[in-house]
C-alpha cells in the first residue's frame, strides 16, 4: 500500500473510500467503531462476574482473556496497536467458538435452570429470572459478538512487516537545531 493512497473496501451494498495514512499513524475509522461495538457487547454480556462464575471449567487460557481485554481497552487505536488488536481478535474468535461448543449446549444446566439447581447460585425468584434471561439471550448476544468481530476483521489492516517510526520532527537536546 502506498502512503496516503485511498483503498476501496466493499462494505456490503455501497463501496466506501477510506484513506489509511501511515504517516499520521491512524487506522481506518471502521476499526475504532468496530472495537467500540465489540467492547459494548462483550462488557455488557460476557465480562460479568456472574457469567464467568458459571463457566467454572471453561477451557480458555487466562492470557487469552487478557488479550481480549487489552484490545478492547484501546480507545483510539493507532498503527502500533495492530498486534494487540490482532491478538485480541484471535482470542475473541476462540472465545466465541468455545462458548458455542461448551456453554450453549448446556446453558440451562450451567445457569441452574434445569431440574437441579447449580451449586453456587442464589435461589431467589429474581436470580432465577436473571439466569433464565441470560440462558435465553445468550445465543443472540453470541451472534451479535460474532458479527461485530467479522465486521472488525473486514476493516482491520494486517500488521505491517516494518512498523512506522515513532520519531517526531522535534529536535532533541544535543542535536543540531536544538535551541534553548
């Protein structure tokens, strides 16, 4: 890609013209928007204490959960954040796949909605209602997270082989052009 050259990306029905300026170290606007959408869905539905406590034997490494959180913590991502975003997106793909394979088939048992109550849950009518809502909305929220992840992957540029320099044009002390 040539610096400042527009790239044409097809976002469904209408083509969008975006410019990725490496010299400004910015990413296409769709990256920040997609990250914000994923952040909202993930933090609202999947990164809750009561949800993660139901996943006692979840077969995902804690470092991958940290990769997801680090990527979603980026407010205004730059080109230097691309490796973090790619690691977070890969971990999110694994997370979605594992939830589909391990949690969805037994969601009612995990959230204490089957004939027996799962240990560790309060047995009030409000908590049972909340767990029932989570079990029913989990497939929809998982699909929303998956589609937002696909939207991110469509606009996310690859990690460049050589990262741009962090150097600025400001003169440093003991360099030619430095004035006290």
